[in-house]
């Protein structure tokens, strides 16, 4: 996992409370100038004229596009004490996401369903979507992305259970090769009670409405 949470500076932590954490990405930044030169070389290798008026600005645009797609926004994973002892499933359904296949550099896009059973802490709801973005904004495999989101929640919250389901369409599968237009890949990762307790597991998959329930 190439992300880490650091305590925010100059913000003292009250006794008995966890420090606020800010997530940053350890991935190396994009070298835009080098990326532009590489795109220029690629265009030439593909039999195109990168000096033509139509393609003159393409290397800059492509480099900037990849930089955007590979750079997640830092965020603070706001958590709160679970003072009221809420112990039912918290689920964010149908979070849109996009990522880049590490094998073909083509996008895969879809929906993430992310849930957990709270223990001592609860997470701000918007942060569930932020965690998905954190790990999707890099060269990825869908299987690894699913596991990274689930493991981050398990490590940061220590909840009673975690469940993550991703459903995505891969352009490397629909535009090339087998050209299986409309095919969607479903992956899931479960921890704790959502993995070990049949009723909790069934509830999670029923609420996500996911085909992963049959797995």
C-alpha cells in the first residue's frame, strides 16, 4: 500500500481522542516534461506526425490527463467517537470511480459499494468515497483496488467488519481483444463479521444489490 496517514501539524490532540489524520500519497509525482516527450515519441512510433498542427499540443494534453488520472487529492479522514454505540451496517452504495489498467493504460470505470460495522469510531460518510479515489488514482488492478480500500478501513477504524464490492467495465476488455462490450467485472473483499457471520454477510450483499452475493 502506497498511502500513509500523518497527524496534522500544530493541532494538539485532546486527552482520550485520536489525532486527526491527513492522508497523503507516496506515489512519485508525474514528470510532465518527460511524459510529453514520451507521448511525442509514441505518436511518431505510431506513424503520426507530432509536429503537425493537429497534434502539436497533443503531448501536453495527454501528459496533463495522465497526471490528473494518477494524482489523488489529499484528505483528512475525519472520525468521530461512536458514543451512541451504533452497531448496524454503514454502507455507501454506488460510489462512481475510475482507474487505469496497469497492463494497457486504458481506463476501467464503475461503481464501488463500501460498508463497515462500527466499533469505537465512525468515519465521515464522504470519506468513504475519498478512500476509493485515493487508491483508484493510480495504475491498478481491480482486485488489488478492492483489497486496498477494505484494508485501509480495517487499519484506520478497527471496525467489527468491512465489506467492499467493485463493479467495473474495463476498456481493455471491451475495446480490444475479446471486445466484450458491456461485460462487467465484480470483485469483493470482506473482513470481520461481514466475512465470518452468514447473516451479516447476506445483509451486506443484499443491500449492495451486487452479483458478488452469489460468490
